[in-house]
């Protein structure tokens, strides 16, 4: 016998694929229903929507990610930094070592353990903080997904930082 079908399992798989109805393949992934998930249905077989609960009041996109008015982009009106809102991982290099930590940017304010600061609508960031008996200041710039800058401690030591939006 040739090696065309050498295992009974292979034969079963080939027969199943050849004989299965096309409707069985239409139910995979997001194209239709799936086993064990009653929330999905095949096209045209959805139940009457009048029996479903009202949709959530939550918007699909948080207001902070919507475009700002032109006065905010130019720096007018105060505040800002909303386009940078979210969690950021910051890595600092200097003073003989590398450290990482997390901060949150919300409506132009930087908040983290032992650090506070501001972010302008253009991405300029300035922070101050304290820890281990020293204070520090930093400045730099954020972009859409990352940023970088410099920092200096009260004892004269300094270095650089880089960040990545999560």
C-alpha cells in the first residue's frame, strides 16, 4: 500500500473533512456560534432584541482619548496631557544602577509612589519626588507610546529615564 493514508486517524480526519457539511465550518471563530457559548448565534437566528437589556451607558472610547479642541492643543485653557492618560512603566538609569517603576498619567497629572508631576498637552513632562532621604526632579517629553528625559537627585547624582505606555 502506498503512503497516501498510513494511519487510521489520518483517514478519519480526511473523511470528516470531506463529508462534513459546509454549515459546520461556518460556526468557527467570530463568524458565528461556537460550542459552549450561548451568547453567539448564526446570522439571522438572533432572538428578538426587545427582550434584551438596554445597552450599557458606557461609551466605547473614554473621553480622555477623544480629540481636544484647538485651544487645548495650543496650550490655552490650562491643564492638558489627556492624550497621555494611562499607565506608564518608567526605567531610570544612573547613580550606579537601573530601576523601574510605574506611574499613572491622568488629565495631565503624573501620580506614582513618591512622585508627582504634570504633563502638558504637547507631552512636556516635569516631576518631583522623594525617597530614601533624597529628593529628585525630572523633565522630559512623552510621545504616544513612549518617552524619555533626565533626572537629578538632591545629592548631585543624576541620570536618564525612558518610559513605555502600557
